């Protein structure tokens, strides 16, 4: 549906935002649809896999499509299926084969500021997802430098998104703190 046709559904404002973390550049892209009184009508969320190359336009299109879907069907849909990775919650839902997979990542440490950033921002996230890291020495242009090597659960973006939302398509959702700020700036 073209944005101009959204006026027929009562949409006056469309806004997008993304959520990032220090270990994954883009976790999700969200689209919020609001009426003329800036009341939140619907939200759509597009989750970026740790294996994906982030494509801004694709994320926006998917998020907007999901927001429109929620508005058209008049209910929230497409739950964020975060099955407990450790137990795989086998009694209720069968986890996909890839659910327990880990994806290798690295962080170059060229300066003391990089080292401090890694310690302050990244290590707490690695502890939260119960993974470890190690340092390796690399040669960068004839200069020895460090690199931190670690693994993230393939479901990390789902884990992070589930902290904010229960559904990818949400009808008349409660505004998050960030969304309240976005609405306040219109």
C-alpha cells in the first residue's frame, strides 16, 4: 500500500527508527503509524539476523509492511518466537535446527579507547548471552595490534528485540520511551 493511501486508514504520520547494540550494528528497524492526534495506531518491526548484511531500505519496507498489516487486520500478529535457547522449550514448541548456533564476530583493538570501549560496552553483552572471548595479536600494516574474537548466539537479535516487543506486527501498541520522544518531536 502506498503511503498516500494510508490516509484512508487514518494514518497521518509515519516514522522509522532502529535499535543497535555495540556487538551488532542493527538489531531491528521499527515503523510506527500515527493518526492526526499523534496517537499510535500500529507498529511493524523488522529484525536483522546476525548473518544479514544490513540494508536500510529493506528493513524499512518490511517494518512498514508489518505495521500496515497490523492496522488492516486490527490485531497484533507474528509473535517474536524466542524459545529458551538452553532448554529449547521442547514441550511447547520445537526449536529450529539453527537455534543453538553461534556466529563468530571480532572487534579490532587499535587504541586504549578501543580497549576501554570493549571492556565497558561489549563484555557485559557477552556475559549476558553467556559467551566468552579471547584476544589474538594481528599485524596491521607492520604494527602489532589486538583483536577480540567472540561468538554470539544466532538468536541474539531475537533476544534483544524480545526485550521491547512481543509481536512483529502490533495493533494499537503502547508507545516505548523512544517512541514517546519521536512522537513529541512531530
